[in-house]
C-alpha cells in the first residue's frame, strides 16, 4: 500500500496502517507533535486506519486541520464540564469552527460571564485527570435507547436522522457523546482555555425550533498561545472594518437592504482609486474590459451548470412571463461575449476582464459587514487559450497576484484545491487540469499545499491566502482552470489545420470580492491608508476665521496638483481639530496661521504626530507625489 506525502515522496506499507504509524515512519518528532492527518481530503485522528493508497498530510496544531481536531475535542471537554456543573443540561451539537469551537445547549438557567469562568475552571480540573479520548461504535437502536435514558433528546433526533446501522460514540472520563470525530488521543494537551461568549441559536438554525444557548470558546496547547490570541482579538476589535468604516464615513449597512452595502463618498473614493489602479494594470497586460448584464435568462444557467450545482445561492425573477436569474458569477456572460465571433488560433489567448456585480444568497445570520454580503463586485477575468498556452497564462496570473498583494504589504500562502464531490465533467479532464496547475506552481518554484476536494464544481483552482498586519489569514484570490464550460457551451476556435478545436478557459479573480478586499484593507491598515488610497490626503486647519481665505487658496493649489484636500472651518480650537483629523486617519495636516500666511511656508503634521516646520509648497508636493507614485506604506 502506497502513501503519498505533500513533498511528493512515498511510503510503502504491507497493509492498513494507523495515522500515528505513518507519522512515526516520517519522524518520531513529527509523531510526538502530530494531532492527526488529512487523508484523501478527510481529516482523521492519530488512531484511525488508512486502508488503501492515499495522499496523506500529517497535521499538527500549526495546521488548520490540526486545530480543528484539537478544538473539536475541546468542545466535548466543555460539554463534560457543563454536565458536571448542570447535570440536567441537554446537548445539541458542538463543532470546531475557524477560531475555536462552540456547543449548543438546552438549559433553563441562563449562562452568565461568571458561569463561563466556572466552566473554564471545571475544564481545567478535568484536564488534570488526563483522560484518553475513547472511540467506539454502538448499534443505532442501542444508541437511541442509551441517549433516551440519558434524557438527551437532541442526540436521539440526530441518530434517528442517520441511515447508518452503527453510530460513533466518544467517551472522556464519565462523559459520553455522539460524534464521528476525529479527536486528539488524550485531553492532557489542552493546556489553555478561554470561553469567550454566549449567544442564542435556534436548534438546526430553524426559527420554529427552540432557542438554545451557544457557548463559544478557544483552546491552545500553551498559555503563551492563548495570551497572543487574546492580544490579537483585542487588536482586531480596534481594527473592525465596520467600526472604522463608520468613523471614516466609508460605508453603511441598512435594515432596508440586509447584506447590501451602501458606499458613501469617501468609500467610493477608496473603491475607485483601487479599481482604477487595477484597471490600468490589467490594460497594460493585455486584458480587454467588458461589462455583461446582471440578469440573464434561466436557460443559460442550466447550460452553464450553475442550476444543478449553485441554484440554492441564486436569486430569480420573471420578465415577460419568462424565468430569469440574477447572476451569481460572471463567467457565462463572458462566454457569450467570446461566442459572438469566430476565433482563430492566432487570436488566442483572449483575455477579458470584468468588474462584474454579482448577487448570492447568504443566510442572514452569516452576514458580516463587507466580509459576507449578498451583492459584491468581482475583479473577474476569463482567459480563453490554447492547451499549449495554459501554463504560461497561469504564470502571468501568479505574477499578477504577487504584484497585487506585495503592493499592500501582504504575505501570502498558496493552496491547490482539487476536485470536489459535487463536480461537473469527466474525471480524466479533472486529472489533466489539476496536473496543469500543479506543474505551473512547481515550475515557478512556489510552495503550496493541497486542499483536497475544495475546487469549484467546474474545475480545480489555485487559492491565495493573505496574512494581514496582525497575523490573520484571509482567503482572497483564485485562479481556476476549466475544461467544463467550454464543453457545455461548445466553444471553439479554428486551429492551424482549419478545423474547429476547443479552447481552455481560465477564470481569475485576485482582489476577489472588491467589497471584501476593502474590508481586509481597512483592518490591515487600521484605517491608516497609504496616501494614494486615502479619501482625504490633506486636512488644512486654519487657526481662526481670519485665515479661511488663505486656506481656500491653498486647497485650490493642492487640488490643481491632483490631491484630495479638505478644510476644517469649524469654530473649534486647533488642538481639537488636529485630534479629530488624526481620528479620521488623515495622512497630513497643515496648520495655517499668521506665520504661514506671511512666509508662504507650510507647517506640516503627519498623522503619526511628527511635525515639520517651514516646508516649501513645491518641496511638499514633490514628496507627496513620490509617496503616491511609489505606493509607499507607513511602517
């Protein structure tokens, strides 16, 4: 039996082997730190068997899959502690999430912040007993009877919904829970725990069901990790794009349009500066810009495959008694543009970009500022090329991504996402597409991880995960290789033999959602945008009404040079105006009084508090222009 590792090396075993033994064969140090593995896209625990040839990535707490195993176990530990404190509690579900875990409970007593402290203490007490996490199976009917006896109605309902003859049971000490896993081997490694909050949650997300209490928490292997996490949370709260967006008058959200952002004048300056810069970059690289309709007939979405694979996320309407859909993606519209003309192999590659507005249905509970909305604009592009051109076009897209992310000071990681369970087309085509992307990454010498089963329904993809100023990661850009839609739409070009042939289609969005990228930028810079992006670059602060006219003349001079300038003419003290400008994250403040008016020199204050006196106008403009042109980022 062969085991394929992420570095392309192979291990051989005579038969089924436990994950822990695979880790041990790689190295004993890895085995000591490992929490489980990703096996053909599925997360397994250390004690679980790999029974056939498989792609295996051993994971530690440094990997998101390792964290999920650790946090999933922590949710059961929390449930155990709650059961000890409130034996009458009924338990619903307790999964790992992106940042920790939660458990939904049914308890008449309302959990308070003081109760969270009690639960934490009980969890720590249980951890000291160093229980193994014991896995077993139970006959379906036996499990129903067991949990009925325990008064665990939600577990009984979950089991009855299963078709399996047997169900998975996990045991920690005296606590027994229904769960498939995976989990860590022993709870003693859960060294640092913090329960964060309590919220309401309907059972199974249905408002017709009972409201439960959802307790959120996070855990780590070391106290230092928890301390660092809590510091990041505190910093993240200060950087919350919803809070800063309101303070800087960038955007608002209204109950009249949940999930549909309203951009204010300052927000539109930020958005347009970003898009205009990116539009010019794309024009320089041979992209032609198009615009396609937001609403197209339903038949198109059947043909593209979206109806079968994406309709639950779409909005629909009727026009002239015919069925139409609001587009959730831009690709079918781009295909219609390509179809309009006959193309020769000499025309390819054809690169079409579109800043296309799409609409996707999101549950109201998932909406979150600009990060999760129901309408957004993608910096979409579709490249139609010869099979022989695929690798070179992917190279160009990777270079474009690097230019984009480095401009804003982002580090990034790359994932190759492979065929999902719900896929369209032939497996043979998928294998070729995945190999093309893998070869491109390897020839570029780029490190990447395989994300099994997370490709789009029409093709595999390269995903870019950005790391922001406080160490958080964001899935952002994507490059997708698609053999399916060209087949569905019977796209063609005339090859060198005068015959029809099928082009390959590359989908590419690197900003991704413009709205989401703006939210990331707001938090990355904490609202302190680089000068070229700032809605207001200079604030002129006259010390009294006497200098308003001079301030206006100065504003006009800066405006003629292409800079965005405002004057604060409020009847307030200069110190107050300076503090307000700093709160608005304005890059430069110019205090205008008698001395400045008589000398014609500028008194410049940067938003970091640094002051520079007696600056010549032309020198200041030259420095500003250099800062804009270089896209310089403050330390």
